[in-house]
C-alpha cells in the first residue's frame, strides 16, 4: 500500500507560490443532496445537485508575501492551483485547479508569544478541474 506524507504541497494563488508559508491546507469537494422522492415511494430518493469546493488554509504570516497577495484579493475571484507534492504534475501528482472567492482575510491573530498566523477559506467561484497527467 502506497503512503504519501503531506509535507511539501504546491499551492499557487493568483500566480504567486505560497506553499513555503503554509502550515495546513485542505481541499473539500462536494455535491448538494437534493430530495427526489415521489409519492408512493417507500424510501427517500436523493439526487446529486450542484457541486462546490472550498480550500481551508492556515498560513504563517509573511507580510511581504502572504499579506501582499491576499489583502487585495478580498471580495475577488482568483485562480488557485494545488498539487500534493511540490513537483511536476504526473499521474501520481495530479493538479486541482479552479476559480475561488476570498470572502474575508484576517491579517493576523494569536496570543503573546505566538507565531503570527492567518487562516482563510477560499470558496467556490467556478468548476474544480482535476488534471491527472499520464505517461504513455
């Protein structure tokens, strides 16, 4: 069984590589569950609806890089590309990319003595593309 350690992702926001500032990163992908049950049914029937995706990321704050990239993106749509490994895309290192909205951005937070961090959520603003490159 193959196991991959999550330690060196590719995370590109609006053409800026931010991976070296990431503490944690997760991508969610889901579809709405719509009611499709008709009269006379003995069981609920569900149908898949519209899909959505989101990215939750916590950064170690770097004002010259993270803040300079994210501050101007609040309320805007932006392109994001993620790979599990900071390497060329391949069948074992597929690309997830799409258009996302950054609704809010807290520049920093924490207690005395903490390392400055910022946590943001990028929300769905278009389709998520999954590109698994294969070699012949």
